[in-house]
C-alpha cells in the first residue's frame, strides 16, 4: 500500500496543470486562431502602406495581441471619446466593430487639413465636420479589412453606423465571446491604438475554413500579392510634375536685369535636337517635341540612365 500511494503521489506532482479561464473559455482551435492572426497581421501590414500614401506621413501598424474575451469586457476597456464603426460581414450574420483611438483620428484629420498632426491631445466630442472626415478614414480601414479577408473568403464589408461612445454599442449579448485583435499605430512621435472585435457567432459558420491548413501555406504568397496590389493602387494616385526642357542658356546678371518682353534668348541646342524630360525634378527621359492634335506634346525616345 505504501508503495502504491507513493507512486500515485509522484505522478500527481509531475503532471502538468493547464490554466483554463472558465469566465472566458476559448472557442477557437489553435489552427483557427493562427488563421485569424494571419488575417489581422495582413490587415496591419497593408494599412501601413495605404494610410502612409493617403495621408502623406509614415504610419506603422503593428498587431500586438489576439485574444478571446466577453463583449462587455471589451467595451468597458475602451476609453471615451473614441471612434467606432459597426460593419456587416455579408453573407455572414452579425456585426463587427472596428475601433480607433481618438488621438489617432485627430492626428490624421489635422494632417488632412494641412497641419503637422503633432502635439494634439484633445479630450472632447467630435464635431460634425470632424465626424464627416472620420467616416472617410474609417472607410479606408474597412476597405483594407475586406482585402485582408479575401484569401479566406469573399466577404462584403458595409458600414452600418459610427459611434463615439462605447456605452451605446449594443450589437450582441454582453457575455458573448468575441475575437479581439489589438493593433498599435505609430506616426511621428505619436502612438495610437486600434482594435477589431468579431463575435464568435459571426465566425461559427466558417469555423472549418478558418482551420484549413492550406490557408497558412498560401498566406505568404497571398500577403505578398496583397501588399503589392495596395502599393500599385496607391502609386496610381500619386501626382508628379513632368517638365519638358527645351534647352538651357547662361546669362550674366546684367543681361538678366535688362530682359524685357519680346527679347530672344539663345539656347544651347538646335530645334531638331532631342530634349530632356524630367519627372519630379529628376532627368528621366529623352524626348522629341511635336504636336498631338491641336496641342504641343513630346514623344519619349529612351530612358536616361543614372550615368547620363
């Protein structure tokens, strides 16, 4: 008897005890959690490029945590005021929540209106004009979230409403479990935050797809393609000044002072010589001048190398 009791005690002391939170039980399997993490990591990466290009500043979005919590705990952790958008995930049922800290929204708004965005610390409600601008900002985030989900399934994200007080958000039962993605945002010397809340009841119909192992294998390729597509979309909207330089001439200060309307200035090349085409102040192409219909134009002949 003593030997048996001793062996039982040894087994009980060596067994590992797993911590389990009965108040917040985990409903997602490990593979499903990894897929959700990949989705929101993709969202953060694509937002860094899209937001930086859209607002002319270097934004960095970083996924810091992915957890499962009760909806009431999530709502109570959000400070006031804030910026929250409620969105559909059609054809799935239910509503998701995307929340952006007020200091980050004020920073972006200030940059959009010509300010620097630095040193802004506002603890007040948003004005009607600020809310109209904030809606465009949130729409950009929702667009990137839709793209991040695209490699799992095609969902239609549509904005329902925008709230600034978390207490007014009542989309599901307070004790309903949700998947919460926490994201930190850095711009200049300012640190903001963002969170995405998806109730588990929304994800239940596609739980098997979230646990599909092939998703993880093709994530690297899809993420690369997604980021590339975002950059291409942003580059198409970038404006550059293009200058066709017909020639150059050197004048003394005296000659420059006595220039008047109608004077002729001799350039350093002939009328049939190719001209320089610069983009953003840098010499990029060699071109020939001509006419395009009723308009003057240039025809690109070749690309200039760095040595040229």
